[in-house]
C-alpha cells in the first residue's frame, strides 16, 4: 500500500487542478485532499478552500523539484541585455 504525503497546499479548486495537471503531465500520481468539498462551500474563508496536493512518498523529492520548476518564472533573455 502506497503512503501518500503532502507536497504543498494551495487555496482553491482552480489552483489545485492546475497544479495537479502539471504534475500528472510530469508523470506523477496526484491526489487532492480538501478541507471541505468545494461544492459545499466554494469560498476562501479561514482555510475552508485549502487543498492539499498529495503524492506517493517515494516520489516526494522529484515532485518537490518539479514544483520548484513550476513556481520559478522563466528567465527572459530579451531583458538580460
């Protein structure tokens, strides 16, 4: 049985689905854990829209690297000149 661990926490269904899609495209299995189902209370008040992104424990280091790359803006060579 795989142990799932928290990679990160985001606020809102949209951000969670975006990150989930990115990670899956990178080859990771992903689960989402909601504090409250978004259809019951779809607002961002006091952590109610918190969504935890979970990955298998053995994938955590590689998923952390992928997340870092996802969050780092690309360098614009045109601005460097």
